[in-house]
C-alpha cells in the first residue's frame, strides 16, 4: 500500500511519487504519515522531510517551513523552500549561514522585519547544512553496499 507524496514550492515540484510513508517536521513536532491517514492540514517547521519507498530506501529533503495537506491517499507539502539532500551545496550553505550569523552579530537596529528575515535565513542555511551533511551521498553508498537499517544518525 502506498500514498502519493508531492513536495512543491512556488518555483517547482521538487518531488512527486508514490511512497510507503512520509515523515514531516510539524510546528508541534515530527509526524509520520502512512497510507489511509486521517485528513489534516498542518503548518510545517524548518526541517528534514523524509520519504520511505516500498523497498525501504529513503529520500531526504530540507524544507524551510510551509504547510502540509494530508488525505488518506495523498500528502501535499507546500514548502516555502525545499531541496533534495543530493542537490544541497554544503559549502554554499555554510557561507550563507556565516553571512546570516555575521549580520545578526552586527545588530539589527530596531527593525523586527529585518531581524525575522535574518533569523529565517540562518535557520534555512542551518537545516540545509544538517540535511546535506547527513544525507548527501548516502543513496550512492546504499546502492553500492545495500541499505542501512538503523536511524542512529537522526538524533
């Protein structure tokens, strides 16, 4: 049994396939979605979305918040930003994080909008770094050596 999963941003469809399960970073905590899940609409936090295929293989995505609509046969993730782990340029994400940290250290003079923008940039860069470092190259390694069954690296 499978469930359709679509990960969409304003710019593009990042992912669209039938999968065995989906794990989402909800603003109230991580949630797992299986086929025939009750309908719900939820907000999403910055975090790691992973989908598990019927063969046990997983794919990971860094998202920068958004919404998820869950139906018994479909999950639609409307993300503010989304990137497949294999697409993440870790060095570029590190530079973006450093720029955001530097700007926050220099101070934001009574501008709550600018502060919120910098904070979002910092969070987006950090989740990209986390997902990119944890999962880039994993699919290639698993294909060469077989899938791993533990989730020890996701703490």
